[in-house]
C-alpha cells in the first residue's frame, strides 16, 4: 500500500526566511507523481508544485522548490523568502497510474505559520 | 471561471441525524472526487465519479454514506444516520481528465461536526 508521511504537524518561519517541509512516502511503483498542495484558512486547496518520479531535475515554481530523493522516497518542499500569505496547511500527496489504487494519497499535513 | 464550490461550509448535527453535502465541480470537469480529513489525520479518498458513474467507491467507509451525481454535474454526499466518528472536513475535487499527472481542483471543504 502506498502511504505518505508528513512528520511535522506544525512549522513556523520568520518572514523573508526559508523553511523546508518534509514528506516521505512508501510505494512499490516505479512511476508516479508527487504533489504539494496548500490550503489557506477557510480557502480552497491549491496546487503548489508537482514532480514526476522519472524526472531527476527538481521542480521549481518561483519561491517554491522541491528536493526529490527517489531512492530515499523523500519529497521535501522548500519555501524561500517566506511571505505572510504562505501561512497555510500544506499537504504532500502521491498518485500513480493504477485503477487499483484509491486515487491520490495524502499526508496528514503541516501547518505553517509565518511570523512578521 | 468559478472554482469548485461546496455547501455548506460548516454543519453541526446531532448523532442519528441526516446531513447532505453538496459539491459543484468546475464546469466541464467529468471527474469528481470526494475526500475526507478526520482531525489531525491524512486526507482520505472516498470515491470517484466519471460523469454520473461511480468509477471507484472503495474508500466509502460504510453504507451510511451515499454519493450521487445525477446528470453528471453537481454531486451530493449524504450521511444517514450520522455517527460521532463521521466528524471531519469533507473535500470535493474535480478534474477535466483522469491521469496521474492531472491537477485536481479542490473546494474549500465542508466541516462536519456530529455531536
């Protein structure tokens, strides 16, 4: 079974600093996608960044980047130059192309607080 | 373009009552998903519609949960009778196509509290 683990229930960062959110996963599949979703308070969950397992290059979206370590099954999210608007719940998710699995698998989430 | 919308945003009901949650996906999205997050736990898949058909309902916890998507547009998730352990946030998501790299668009969730 595929599982996703986020070991940090809460994290905080000073505005303009950098923070890294951890995510590990367990799978026997060789091809899959990994995602980071962000849910601001009482708002819709939105996609922050995604990474295909076959791509060695780490994905980057502006201030957001990932450190994808396939052998270690690790997929951390780095937020640079943190802004107050980055405060949210962050969910790591895994998805493979199989009709036998239950679609997207999520971690328990990390609540990020940004201090001014 | 309107995103995925869910109604209500919050619901507090007594054990044994019935509650119906509604999800309006993005127009034109054939794929609609329901997820649930129990406090402090991971978001868990409940089921997946393709148009009006249930593609995968393996995540539905028991027969007190009934999901429908008549006409392939909006979907409802009914819990009858509700139990305390049904409390949590229910998310709906939609996507135009199905695939492992597909971005799913989520609603803001419905927070259900059963007392």
